[in-house]
């Protein structure tokens, strides 16, 4: 089954073709980073309008890369939520309309299920059950994946998401938008143990996270410092150590609590080198498997949506002609994948 995937939930326009027989056939991505940089954050109306401009050309380019035409498609998957409603509607309207015109099924994919399944596009990926750490710009969650579509939330952030904490912390130290990757790069020049910040909520049981206090700690440290280049790198290093160690501690707890033998990591912060090192070390020590998406599939992309949608369409899921867009949508309400 050949499925076109469309992602427009935020500031990336992503398109991909996934073939259940041959794997990923092609993927194209356009990032709106430059469009929003002057504002220091995503401006929803600008995002929607830019998706309108970029989406159709990207679909054409993606099909051409795969050497396919519209008539070769067997289904269309689009991100139905969660995300910015105007942005979601662009992908949903095109995806649903294309499927209607081609007389093929369409499916609205949950963006976080897309992230969660992205590691399974890699070779030697584990099959459920496993624990998933979802760390993106809007979410920080530990999920017990009992099967595809069968998700139990183990814990989540009480305030900022991990990616959001990276972005806000970077911003308060004057780093350019989007801050997360800049801060991570700077941390590589930072010296260890010059700044030590709290590991929030690791002193009590549970799998919840909280990152907003950490951001305040960094703000105070930065304000009281000489604000020089080396100091900024040292603080960045201290912050990255605090976040990644906190995440690793909670992952270990989740593995112990569930008894699962594999950990899957997804979302933009999954691209963080230090986090990958720590989780690889944890996996070796606990003798579990750890699996990450390739770097480009950590942040938003069309491949994860094509893949998640293809799994559901191939299992026989179908939906009506309505265009779906759910700005808020709880992943635990998804149906478990019907076993083939
Ligand atoms: P959501 O998926 O929750 O709706 P989103 O789609 O905006 O949010 P992603 O695209 O998965 O999130 O990830 C973007 C986030 O990842 C940003 O907050 C960014 O700063 C962060 N990020 C990207 N690369 C790195 C890195 N190397 N280190 C730390 N954070 C990173
Ligand atoms: Mg983005
Ligand atoms: Fe995302």
C-alpha cells in the first residue's frame, strides 16, 4: 500500500510517501524558521499562510522524487492534531480533498503518534511493548506502548515541555531563534561542573517532569554572571546536563516500573547528542534496547505521518469524508491498531 503523508501542525511543511512493501520512498520538508525568527516564536497566521504556499509544490516534488504519480497512491494520511488549528486545516483540507478526488481512503493521524512511531522507520527497531520518551517542543511524556495505538501515559510535564525549556532558556541568554539546537551546540564548548542546576522532581517518586523552575535558576545565574561567551557556554552545559540527567533518571524508573525491555525516544529533543549518550549508557547498563529516529526525523516531518497513517490504513482503518482538525487531542483516546 502506497500512502502519501502530510504534516502541517506547526511551522514545518512535511510530505512523504511510505510504501508498506518497500518502506519510505521519498520525503520533502520545508521549515518556516526564517519566517518566524524576527518574532522569536511561531506566529500562527503566518504559519497557516505559508503552508498554503508551500504544500502543493512539496507534494509534487515528493511524488516526483519517488517516481510516482497521484494515480499510484492507495491512501492519504494527514496530521489531524494536536497543533495550531489554522496550520492543521491546510494539510487536512488538502489531504482529505486529494483522497476524495482520487477515491482512496484518508486518515487523520495524531501528531504525537507520528513522533512516537518515527524510530520504527529505522533498522532493527523494537516492536511493542516498549517505553517511549516523547520530548518535543510542546510535549514531554513517558508512554507505555503496549501495542501500536495502545498507549498508557506514565508521566508528563507539569509545566514546560523539554524542548520549550531549551528554547526559553536559550532566549533568556540571548541566543537566536530557535534556541534549542543553538543552546545544545554552545553546551559543547561549556566546561563541566562550573554550573550545577537542580534535577527537578527526581527527589521524589513518580514519572512527572517540571522544567520551568530550572529556567528561572538559569535566569538568575545568567543575570549574576559576567555574561561573557565562556560563561554562557558553561551555563548552557550545566542546563543541558540537568535536563538530560533528569530525563534519563525518569526513563530508568519507567523501565523498572513497566519491566519493558526497550526504550524508544522521539521528538525534537531526541536529536540532543548528550541525551542520546546518556540513554545509550543507561540501555547498556540495564541491558535494554534503545532506539532513536535518524536526526532529521526527530523534529517534525512528513515521513512519520505517512508511516503512522500507512500502518492504520493497512490495518483497515477508514474514516468519513469530513476534514478533521483537533488542536487538542489526547493520544490515550486513539484506537489500538487492529491486528492484521
Ligand atoms: P510538538 O511535537 O510537541 O507539537 P514541535 O513539533 O514543535 O512540538 P518538534 O519539532 O518535535 O516539536 O521539536 C522541536 C523542539 O526540539 C524545539 O523545542 C527545539 O528547540 C528542540 N530541539 C531540536 N534540536 C535539539 C537539540 N539538539 N537539543 C535540544 N533541543 C532540541
Ligand atoms: Mg517546528
Ligand atoms: Fe512535533
